[in-house]
């Protein structure tokens, strides 16, 4: 099983994803660690990525997940359905966890932290690109990390609708 923890920058993907992976006893992959240098430079300059910038990155993440012999949790923005489809292609059991928050909640988080290359000025572009998933475990960002992890674990263990 691969669990993709998705949402806009500042929603808590890395924090929740790492904790979830530890609880599941599986690998954790932070998609931010796999951006090519050109993407990092673009974002650091406050320029939003375009689809053409993302396709090779998403393909590389998919290849990494497919090559892994074990379960994994991936923290990745995965803002559009096409991105999620690309990430999960060829993966038999790919589950989505959507960290949902309001623009105000997320902006507050972003101003309280410093990301290594993603400035808070790109938040509006993230929300503009966001296509909320219909087939995800949706978790509000206002809860505690442990509470959110418990919610996700409960949902992952529940029987799936066919």
C-alpha cells in the first residue's frame, strides 16, 4: 500500500506523513526532497510551477514508489487529479489523504514557519491549482497531529467501498 498525503503547502503533509509512516512501520518519502534543482530555484524565486515542470518530478516519484518492495507514505502536494493519477499509476493499492484547511488557516501556518524554498507568497497559486479529491480520506488541519494520524489509521483499516 502507498499512502499519498496531499494538500497545499503548509497543510502539514510532512509532519503528518512522517508520523503516519512511523505508526504504519513503513518508509516515508517527502516529495520536496525529489524536486529537480530547476523547480526549487523557480519556487524559491516566488514563481509557481507549471504542469510541464511537474510531470518529470511526478514520474520520478511514481518510479520510486513502484520500485520500492515495501509500503510507503508519500508527502506530496498532488494538487490536481492528473497529478494524483500520475503518482498512483501502476500502484495496486494507492490511498489518498487530503489535508484540508482554509486559506486563512494555512497562511497563518506558513507565516509561522520557514520552508527551505517554498515562500508563503505561492499559497494563492497553490489554492488556485487545487482540485480537492473526491476519493480521499479528508482530514481537517485544525486537529492535533496525533488526532489526525488516528483518524487516518482508522480510515485505512476500515473496509473499502467497492
